[in-house]
C-alpha cells in the first residue's frame, strides 16, 4: 500500500504536510504553469495587512551562498482586496489556504482578523515575525508579553484555527512559544527569516534601504531545526509524548502542533523536520531556485516512507527527539 501522507493541523485536514510558505508562492495560481499546485497540502498567502502596502524601496533581494536575503516589506493589496478578489480562486486550487495576517498596530491586526473571520479561509497564520517592516511585524514576536497580547487580541475576534508564526530573532523563543500557546494559539509555525545584513562593496553602503533584512535558504536549516527541537522539548503542549502514564495520569492535555520552516529544499530536509516533531512543513526560498521543489519533496517523502515501511507520518514523527 502507498503510504498515507495526510496530516491534521488543529482540526483542519491536509492531504499532505507540504505547505507553500508565505511570500514565496503568491496566491498559488502564479505557479500553476510550472507545477501541480493542487498536489500541495496547503498554501500560505502573501503577508496581508489591513491597509494596502507598496513594500520597501530600493533593492529587495540579494543572493548569498546557500541563501537569500530579502527586504520586500509586506507589499500586498490589503485584506479586503484579498477577501474579495483573491480568496475564492485560491480556495478553488485545492490546497488548504492559510491567510497570513500581519499589521502595524494592535488595532490593525484585530480588524484584519475580524474581516478574515467572516470569510471562508480555513486558517489564519498570525505573522508576528516579519523583519522587513519598521512598524509591527517582528516587534510583536520578540518579547513574551507582546506576543501574548497580540495573540490574545486576535484570538478574541476569530474562531478560525490560529497558527502563530514565530521569529528566530527572539531572545527567548521557547518563552515566546509558551506565551502564545497560553494566549490561545492553536498551532505554531517556525521559524521565519533571520535578521541579515549585506554590503555593496563598490559603493561602500548597505544594499538595503532598511539596512537589515530577512535571511533564509538552506544555510539556516540546521539552526531552524535546532529551534524546532527546542520548542518541541520546551513547550509541554507541543510535546508528542501524550502517554497518560507520563502525564500524571491526565488525558485532557491540549496538543499544539508545530509547522516547521527554515531552509527546507529536499525530501531529506522534510524528513528531518518530521523526525524532530513537525506536524507539517513549509517550503519557501527553495521554490525560487527550483519551482518544482515541493513536488519533488512529496515524491521523495513518499518513496522514503515506502522504503522504510512507514505507513504514515505518525510512524516516525518525533523519533529524533
């Protein structure tokens, strides 16, 4: 029998664990001529804000060895435009749609969530980790108190499953993860990009108008994997060990799944993240280098499971912890 790649994230069924990461796949249709978009488990939308944004000025992308630094700046047409013009066609593609919600202030996050709650989008991915904007974004995800407050405020206005996307730049990532879980997060996604810096040596100035920018790609994978491990071991709600005998006899422990992100480019990378506890994974920068990277990950993952005799992902999820 072919292995079962399906997963469930906070009550939402996915045909497989491979999700296109926010900001790297548009609204999905842009890649329909390059790969079988319908084969994916999910698509996270471009980062959405209440108001439309034109993004950052100047250079926005710089390649590095085994990576990419970006300073896009959350360019997007706004949440209302997304809800009215983009969401229907995204849903028609087949994969689960995650609306990636960002903002500048508590009020804009909350109003954005309120609008999304009235749509057919299956999940909201609360982005408190974007490093490429001067207000909002990562500022909310660096400290436990701020992360908890924005999560609780969004949780109060939506019944949608809420995935909170965390930044690796937080001084206490495990503490932030605990805080947002206690504030009502249904799932976590981690990690977003690392803060990077690049210099134009011909001009002797920073490449980016904002000076620093978001670093991603295969170079960050071992660090992202270690951070996934830290959260899996440090946040009891994310622990895969739900054996009542090891849980003080309690059986009502709330389980908060984690979506692993960071430098995933091959099926081997995906296996590493699942073995470290990830319920699902997101693929971002790899798609720029190889538009069919996610399709190849799915094929390789299925072949690996068949070779090893794994009937489903639960058979090896978390075995490296």
